[in-house]
C-alpha cells in the first residue's frame, strides 16, 4: 500500500454480517463497477461528491442510475470503514442503519482497547 493511500475496510457486525458486501453483491454488474470505481478513488484520497449525514457518518453519492450511495465513516486520517450502501429511494433507512453500525463499531473498539 502506498504511503498516501487510505485503507478501506468493510464493517462486520457482531453477528459477522457485512452489510456493505451484502448490498454490493445484489447490484448489477454496471452498478457494481461504479461502486468499486468510487471506492478506488476514495482510497487515493479523491472522495468525489460526499456529504456528512450525521453521527460521524458520511454519504458518497454516485450520480448514476437509481442514485447509488456508499455510507462510510473515517476512523483516523488513513482508515475508511464502509458501513453500507443503498439508493436515493431508501436513503433515510440506509442512513439510520449506517449510524447504528458506526455507533456499534466505536463501542466495540472502545471495549477492545480497554481490555
């Protein structure tokens, strides 16, 4: 990994489910390629059309098809945690799920650090 490259990892919940990978697997090939391309750019520091949605979670908007969304949070300056994905039509529910995932991740990390 290059020094300037940002590490991108996928959130795994306590039940060992991966909401981002589950969503990505359901996409068409073209939509999948758009998402993978956006993540590649994020790793290089080019975040594109991003806006904060609250609670430390941000939304990477992909202006294609149904309005793809990647929900993520930053853990430090060199780590991005992919929390989930969705479309414009499910935005509110997807944002709430991403916020809950981020809160759970931080809680688990805090517990791990104190042990």
